[in-house]
C-alpha cells in the first residue's frame, strides 16, 4: 500500500527510506504515476528535500531496481543443487516467486537490462542485472558440457531463451493483478515446472 502522508517528521530523511517508500507506492500505482512530489508528501518532507538524496526519478528507479536484482541474486545464491538442470529449475522458480511477491518491483527491474543483451540506442545496463543473468549462464555452460543442453547451441542465445520463457511465464501469472493483489492458479508451481521442463527438453536438441 502507498504510505500514508506524514506531515511532520522528527527524524532525518535517509535514501534507504525513500527507496522503501517508492517500493511500497509501486504496489498500487504504475511507473508513470510514481512522482517524487507524491513520494515527498508521503514521507512528510518537501520535494526539494528529496533531491538531497535522489537526483531525479530515474535515479530512484535505478536504486529500486538495484535492490530487486540484489534480492534475486541472493535467492539464486541460496540454490545449492549440484546438477545444473536442477539449478536452472530452481532459478526459474525463484524468479517467478519474486515477481508474484512484488509485481511493482518486478516492473521496475526490467526497465533495465543485463550487459550481455544489447539494445540499440539504449544505455540502460545495470550491473546487478548482469550478475543475475550470469548465474543461470554458468549453469547453462555446465549443462552444455554434460550434453544436457546441445553443445552446438549458442550459450548466450540459450540463456536468453530460458530468460524469455521464465519472464513470459511470470508476466502471464501476473495478468489481472491489481492494487498489489495477485490471483494465482492453485497449481501455478506445477505450471512453472512444466514450462521450464519443456523448454529444457527442447534445448537438448540441436539448433535448427
């Protein structure tokens, strides 16, 4: 929920507090409607006071996205499966679970891109996104070395295929979410398993 206005503060404003308030506000508003003026009101400060901690809206969104990717990497790091395919399955579940736990954060994170994925004319690479992309890429390389993914496949294209599949799945599961409320299928985890397994099975085949 959007934080309630706090007309009088008795403590100094901190950048971390601003980021947390922005995340809370994004639970029930879209990126376009998020404004520093509205955020300042909710924190009980003037808009100019906010600029002592964030340069502009883009700076704030970058900080929110950085926080989200850091949390995603921590979720990836908690996966201890030795088998690379099992790791990829667990990474997929972690990705989807983060998306449905905080859809507003999910939308902000993917305003940015990992370094290996070039977008013509776009300077929006985020180091934390690159780190998150690299974790599955390592598992993909291991799976290719074992023959679990066909060795003739391009590793970057394979990583993008898995990312696109998982991201699309998360996006579909968020359809109809409103005001931070996500309505899920009872068996959505089975759907996640099925989508990831079908994709991995297809990646065993040689590229056409």
